[in-house]
C-alpha cells in the first residue's frame, strides 16, 4: 500500500514538478523568515540574525537537491536530464555522432545477421514435441557412410521398442505440380503422430494412410503452400493437388512453424506408400532401393551411445568397396535443422570469428573516437567536478552518453540487418540460374525475441566496453590540470589508442587476406579448364520417370532449331557420377562410369586421343564396347596398350528417377555385372564437380534413347538460332502437358551453380574485409587528427625552428607507419592461422594456403589505406601559422 | 537495501520518528519542528534544513504526514504539517519498537561477566 502511495506521489511529483519546486522555494523562504524573526526576538542585530538563520538552513540549492534526492522520481528525472544533456552534446558534434553510430551499427548489423541465420538453422529447435529426443540414424562402414536406408532396415529398427519410442522415415524430393516445383516429403504413416507435428487444419497423416502401397493418395500441405497455391482457403480440405501427374486429396495443413525435419523447408507431406506410383520406384519389393532417412525418438533413459551399440543393421554391399562390408549405426541428434556437431562448429567457427572481429574492430573504433572526445572534454569535466558534481555523477553522465550512442546504433543496426537480410536473400536467389532458384527453399529468417535479446546484450556490452573506459579515464584528473589543459595520464591514453588502432589494422589485414584468398580460389575454380566446350549446349533432365526420354528425344530431333540430340545416363556437371570398382590384378580402382550416345564426344568437343570413338553399330548398352579416359587408362594399365583390354564393371540398377539436381548422392546396392572391352581413350574432362577437378578415372559406355540407362538429354541448337532454354517449352509440351516435367538448363550455367557457394563465400569475405578496412582507415584518421591537434605546439615550434613542411609530414607518416606496421605483423600471423583453420573447412585446391598473391594484395591495400589516412591530417597540421598557435597558448 | 541499518539509516529513521512525535503534539511548520526538537532535546539535536526538508518530503510522500498552507500567528503564510492516521499508527509502532530495542541495548551494555 505504501509502495503504491510512494509511486503515485512520485508520478505526481514528476508531472507537477514546477509546482512542487515553487512550493519548496516558498517553504524555504518561510523557514528563513521565521528563523530570522526568532533571532531578532533573541536580540540579535538584523544582519547577524539573517546570517544565523541562513547558517541554520544551509545552502538553499543544496537543501533543494537533498529534497529532490528523497524520491525515486529523481533517478528517472536525472536520467532524463542526462539523456537530454547528452543528446545536446552529441548533436553539437554531429560528425562524431554519425561516425560512432554508423560504425557500431554496421558491426551490430553484421553480428545480428549471422546470429539470425545461425538461430534459424542451428539453434531453433523443430516445432515438434520434445525435439531434443529426436535422433537421425546414419550408417558407416569401413569405406563408406550414408544416411539412407531400405524399407527393410526401417522395419528392423521399428521393432527395437526397447531403444526407441518411435521411428519414422522421410525422403524429400522435388516434384512437379501444375507448373510449380514442390518439395515433397514421403513419410511413414506414424510421422505426424510420433513427432507431435502440429496441424492447423484437418488432420496429419495417419497409419491407415500408409497401410498398403498406392492405396491412399492423400497429402498434408505446409502453411507456405497453403498460402501460395490456395490463398489460405479454409475449405482446402478435400481439394486436390497434383504431384507428378498424380492427384492427391488434401487432408490437412501443417502449422507455419513446422516445416519438416530436413535442411530446407518442405512443401507437403505424402504417405511413403505413394512412393511407387509417384516416383516409379519400388521401396517394398525384394530388391529395395535405399532411399529413406530414418529418424527415431529415443526411449526415456536410453542414451544415444547405448542405442548405437545395440542397434545392428543388416550389412549392405557398399558399391565402392565392391564387397560386403560390415555396417554400424550412428545416432546423431536432430532436434534442430543443422545439428550442432563438432563438424558444424568447425565450419561455423571461422565465419563467426570473422564477423565477431568486425564487431570488435567497430568497437575499437568507437572506443577510440570516444576516448579522443573524452580527452578533449577534460576542461568541461574539470569544471563540472569543481562545481560540485560527484565523480560518480560525471561517470554516470558519460555512461548515459555511451548508452545513447549504443541505443541509436542498436536501432540503426537492427534496421540495417533487416534490410540487408532481405536484400541479401533476393540477391542470393537472383544470382542463381532460374532453373535452380525455383528449387531453393530458405528457412524463414525472422527476427524473434532471441535476436532482439542478443542484440540488446551486444549493445549493452558495447556500451560498457567503449563508454566506461573513457569515462573513468576522463574523471581521474585534477581541476587544475584540466583547466590548464593538461590531460592527467596522457601517456597511458596514447598507448591505449595505439593498441586500438594497431588492433584494427591487424583485424582488417587478416580479413582482407582471407577474402583475397577466397576470391582467388573462387575465380581459379570458375575458370578451371573443363576439358570440353559446353558452348551453347542445353541440358534436358526428366523429373520423375525416365520413360519419356525416347519421346522427348524424338520431339527435340524434329525441332528445326536443334542440330543434334545426345542421350546420357547423367549429364556432365550434374554432380558426381556413380562409381564401380574395377579389379586389375591386385589393384582395385574406383572408376566412375557414364552412358552416352556415340555423338557425345563430338557434341562436347572431347577428343579421342587413342583408338576410336563408338561406331553407330556399337550404340547399344549390350555392345560391350567402352571408352576410357586417359587417367583411367593410366591407372589401370600403366605403360600398356589400353585398347583391347577387357574388364568387369558393377553397374547400378537404373532407378528410373532422373531428377538429378534434387537427388542426394547415395550409393546404391543393386548389382548388374558387365564385361566391356576398351575401344578408345578420351581426353580427361570434368564431368562431375568443378571443384573436384578432372575425373580421376572415367569410363564411357554406349547407349541409345531406348537404352535402360538413358535418363537425360543434351541438345545443341543450330548455330545462329539463339535458342534459349525457355524456347524449348512448346516442343516439350508436345511430349508432356506439364512444362515442369523437364528441367532445361544451359550447360555453362551448371558451372555457375557449382561455384555458387564459393562465390558467396568470397563475396562475404570481401565485404567483411572492406568494412574492416574502412573502419581502420577512419580509426587511424581520427586518432591522427586528434593527436596532431594536441601536438600542434610541438609542430609549430619545429616549424618555427626551421623544419620544412615535407619533413614534418614525413615524421608523422613514419610514426603512423610504425603503428600500422606493428598491427600488420600481428595481422599477418593471424591471417596465417585463420587460413590454416579455414583450409580444413573450405577446399582450396587452386590456391595454396599461403597464397602470395592474396597476402601481397592484403598488405598493399592496408599500406595504401594507412598512407591515405595519415597523409591528410599530417599535411593539414603543417599548414597552420606557427605564430598563431604559439601566441594562443602563451 | 540490506536489512542491516547503516548509521545514516538509523539517524534518518530516528529523525522520522522524532518528527512524527513532534507533530503528534500539534501541527507545525518546518522551522517550528526544528525549534521544538531542539527545545525538547535540550539542544542535543540541532536539525538543519538539509536533513529536515528531505525528511519532511519523504514522510509526506509516504502519507504519514500532510502539509497544508495556512496563516501563522503573525499572519504569515506557512506550510503546516499534521499527522495522518497512518502516521499516528506508524509512530505508535515505531515508539514501541524503539523502546524494545533501547531496553535490549541497555541490558546488553549493563551486562556484567557474571550475568552471561
């Protein structure tokens, strides 16, 4: 009750402050009058009476101050007064305000962006019941590892109710739906129930939806698809959605926060029993495809290690080894999109370090500017201390100023982060070729409570970091020194500034070197020799069943704009090719293989360096002819004549699914032997991943459009036809009514797609480096301007004694070079360490870890920046008239 | 604030109690309170404005006393403070507490070795 009264009194006092002040004045005057009157009555003279009365009351100002201190509202009031005072002061030095706020805002924005992305992928748990008990099962053998299983393996896992409360399967595919691409997850019937995945409308999938293959054509939509395709129609339940020609009845809509358990958000969920009808692949027969991810919920009290050791998986024959290889299970926590494993930490650590360094550089910069400002305010602070302000009060005032700057910076930083995230995503998607960008699914990157909290802590920490130091420093001086213009501990503050500037130089140099290395690596990879000429060749892949290949090939061959059509088992640059072990004597060489029609070599300009190409008669998968790459010939038969050699291949059973872009790399365990004889040797080319370079060992096998392995087409437009990928649409529509059934991409764009992550990394690296460099330039510039201002007398005396302006400039430049040199030395050391760490994460095949070019670029940039930052202030300091300065200070 | 009263708290708290006691006798203005305290304590307590007015402000804010402007005996305007019912209750409680405490302290100070 008393608290409430006190609060109300305080609020009333805050608002009726003028009246309260007036009343207090009256009351004090009355006290004086009464006291004087009493003294007069005692017989004192009027002057003495008044003096005694005044003594009794004390200084009215002090009494009023004490009275004000009596209520809580004074704290708020003082704070408000501090804020307005700080704002007035800051507004007077707008340049200072703009510099610090921008510097800190950029640093904070960068960290907020990283944290937002990190939070969305790594920290935020899936919106399911008890996400921390969900694990994904991986398998690992001596030579291979993977995370896909057969239906049979899943059945074996589900019976282990002693270990797992439940087990679900999931397999995500990109499928075509009336002109759009949808990411569909094929899941077991217990998926929604076992995970506790929330549904906003209708129901989740149930066991009876997945009781027998092909019986329940139903689907649950994601919130995003519900909004995008159905405009959030509340009557969507019972409507249909088409998926690869199959009509599925919508039975439910998942809540917005649930987007599946894969790395990217899913668009809809379909019973796993629809796998066969939709994808044309049998999961349940005798020869089961290994396509399914298995996720389990651990039983309470069972640890992952226990489950791992007691879970036996029927061994698969792993393809590369070519023999039965014991397989053991591994459990990995899957409560968030990206589990926080040591690998992820290793991958994220350098990224985080780079962003944190930029924030650190920003803080150092702001701190430096604050320090310089606090030093130049010695006189003001000295006078305030002399007028009776306590040291705590002055420190509080300076801290308020810091808080104000940090709050402004925080708000600006959040704004920048929000805009940059949106712009970054748009840029990211637009930089991808259209065919790929439609497949990109990005987790919603929203600012949530956590991001705000994080930013708030970052701001608070920054405030303390850069405001407290100058504040304490500035108040530790005597009035006399301050008024005379001497800073108390000049030497220490100079050292502090030097450390801050040196640190900034070190950070920016390190970041620049890393960025330059990444850029050079990316450029080198993008310009790497492919060994063949993609030219204007277009790649056409079929989504779903490949039975459309002959029809598509025929239709395209009829198109007058097209010169040549070639069929392959997988188009070049679409990921790693399947491999088969080849035994030659005691050696086992893993050889990747590719089925092509005979014109493949002429279309892509791949020279046959020895022997001959496939003859038209050999265009059959049963012909037994093979062309090996030069590397394969060398690996299998070094120094021998390869033509005429015969060897055995274990070939992958064609799965009939060729949506290559979306397919996970997996090893497949069905076998088909083939004995082939070498007829020719082709030049080495890159047919898999650009950054992996030329194929190590490669064998080409012949096929035709009718062939079992024929899954993709390459077409070469007629010269001058200027045929774009989109222009093929009418032709392909004759083959199938769904235009998205075919995925058409110019082959050259696949190089862009493959080098995309590298480009992103070098963009981000360059951006960070540039920001850090700009920060250190502005930091150095500020410090020099300030110190040269302080050294104006010294310079004036030097010049009065006859020093020439260039000599003074040289002196100053030499000093800043020394400062920057020390920083650069640390930076080089640091860059070297970072590169060593980074080389374990990013493949740096094309450039060495200590790339001389990158190091030279970094050093040159920093040196130029330092020279630029120091020349201006140095030059300016020599332009003033010595007489003026010396007179003014006399 | 910790439970242990610091010396300032003690003095301040005591001053509050003394002001309440003074006002329990009759309503009074600021100067009058100071004079009365000095008179009753025979000059031991000399209260200056710096402690008196903050104390009055606190008591008023806590609703223990109430100030009103009215005319003095020689026709001047002054702010007269009166005790509110809450103030009366507080004074009663604090007086009792004070007596208990001082009695206890006195016993401790008088204690000789044999009594312990």
